[in-house]
C-alpha cells in the first residue's frame, strides 16, 4: 500500500502496558499532518514540475492546460485544479 509508506508503526503491548506512552505523540503528529494546508505557491511549483514531464492530454482536440492548483480543505486534503477545459480525463487525474 503506497499510501501507507510513511505511516509510523508503534510497537506496544496492551497486555503489559509496555511502550503505550509512545502512542499519543505519534497520534498527534499524524493529526497535524492530516490537517496541514499547503500554500498555493508551493503547490503550483510542484504542479509545474509534474506537468513538465507529463503534459496534460488533449480533450476534444484541445491541448488541456492546468492553470493552477489550490488546496480548498485540509481534512481530508482536497485540491481544486483550474484548467482551460471542462474536465480532465480520469486517467490523468489519477496520475
């Protein structure tokens, strides 16, 4: 599961109580990461790097262009893309 790649693992024992105190700092850190909002400038620099290597596809004969991206919510992380076409193909959005 690639989405779990950076998920911390806290070995502990509920039977003996060993390392239980190590759990809450990891929980709070995960909550903070989940709530993080990324500024638009940073997102647009990332988008520029990504689209340089893999250009958006043609849609109805028009070369689609993603103008910019912004994060609209932190929990769950939600992003809004502004494009010159009505909709990008789902296969490109998954990319």
